[in-house]
């Protein structure tokens, strides 16, 4: 049988087995030509892309892929909210050393005595003197307690505690005020004191306070004897967001103040805070230099400085009394700032200073944080000392 006849015979065999869907042509080697083997009613498939065909694999139902969503970053569980410590609570905490050594010891000796007598009053005197209240102020407080207890016929020693509290509050409460800012700016504030009292830090905290009130503040680096003081004040200026006038170390402080006040007037600053070099109150030549600075200030603004604030370190004890007296005589102190009350058991010096000088205590420092420089409130101060 010829080759064409053999091929025709195979085609007939495929028609019998597969019907009309049988391939029309077989390629050599048995491969089927599928180009014409389409189903009768099936639409023509689009031309396949011109890419090599992949090897045949079992048919798998494909599920449309869902774009992966990045997982949210893990957020730690919020810590339980700690209520902010109120000012009174913090004041009570920071005055704990003075409270223990002053009021605590007075309470203790009173509890040992069943009645009011001279022996008890003498013991109270000793406690007050040891807490730096001073002899003169201590005598005044005890005499007042003696008279009031006699007038009220007090027999029980516990009656002395409210009398003691009344005596302290009476000394601290008179003529108190806040730092005064002028209606017409600038208000010039000169800050003075001996070395180490915290003048520069106090100025920085004041600057921050006034900036939060929306005031335009200028700092003046008048302590030209220490490079560290200039750098420290510059850091505070940056932290508080205010401007600073400074010169090189060793410059004339009067010259620095003159330039600063001219800048302050031209720039419409609300508050000008002037730092000065720490100087021993016992050195007359240094006090003369401070007087010179005041004279230079008055050449630019005759009525300035509007506030002269003396910064006192509570840990220095009775030495603060002589500092207050000397600086007041030299340049006329208008207000006091008592710092480091949190670090001493002898905070009674504040009571002595307030009794001996008719100068208001404007601010107290009870810690290192920015908010720890506070307006002095006599009633809150006494309540913090007597709070159980």
C-alpha cells in the first residue's frame, strides 16, 4: 500500500474513534497540528503572545491575589497616666527638710510637755535659732506666742502650734507683691548676688516664664568675668527662644549693658534681664563696679533699673542677712529671690530675712526644673510647713 493510502486509512480510523473533532493532519512523529482543531461553536482564541510556551502543568484554580497590607507598627500599651503633681504638693515635698527640722521639732517638744511653761518656750527658741531663724526674729516669735497664750489662757501645750503658725504668717505676709512690669516697655530687671547663688539659672527661668506669657525678652550677658557664664546664658536664650546681647570675656560690663539697652529700646522689647558678675559683698571695689553698671544703665533709661533683684542661696544661712544689707545699701534692692530651699534643713533664713528687711520676697526656687521658680505665696509656704 502506498504512503498516501496509508495516511488516508489512518485518518479514517481517527474519524471512527473521535468523530468530527479528529485532527485533519498528523505531523510526522505523531504530533497533532492543532491549528485547525477547534470546537465547532467555540470562538477563536486571541493570538498568544510571542513567547516560548511553558511546560504543561496540572490545571490549578487561581485565586485573584490580594495586595498585601503592611501590618501596623506595634504600639506599646500606654502607660497608666500619672497625675501631675500640683504646686502645693510639690512645695510640701521640696520643703520637707525645713519642715522636719523646724516645725517637726517644735511639734515634738510640744508633745512632750503637758502644759505651757517657760521651759517649753525656751526649747522652742533653741529650735528656731538652730534653723537659722536668727536670734532677733526668734525672740519676736516666742514673745508673741507667750503673750497670746497668756491672753487666751492656754494651758495645753498643743495650743502653741496654731500660735506658732500665726506668728510665722504675720511676719511673711506684709507688703508682698509680684515682679512689676511697666505698662510702657521695656522693663529693665537687674539681677545681682554673690557667686554660686544661681543668678544665671534664675534669669533663664524668668526668661522662659515671660516668653510663655508672649513677652519679647532680651538677655544681657553682663557677667563678663566668666566665659562659662556667657555660654550658660546663651544656652538659656536658645532654650527660652529669646535674644541675647553679649561680648567677649573680659569686656567692660557697663559697655555691654549700654549696647543692650540701646538695642532693647530700638527693638521694642518688653523685658530686659541683665545678668551681672557674682561678687562678694565684702569687697568694696566690686560693689563700686556694680554701682557703675547702674549709672551706665541710667544714662540710657534714666528710671532704670525698674527692678533690682537680689538672688540669695538659702543654704548659706545667716550670711544671707549680711548680703541683703550690703547690696541694699549699694544699689537699692527692690525684691528678693530665695533659691535652693529644697536643699536645706535651715529654710528658717527666709523668715529671718523677711522680718529684718522691708524687701518683698518675689520668687522662691524649690528645685532644678524650669517650673520650680515660683511666685512666693506666704500662706502656701506656711501651710506646706505645717501640713501633716
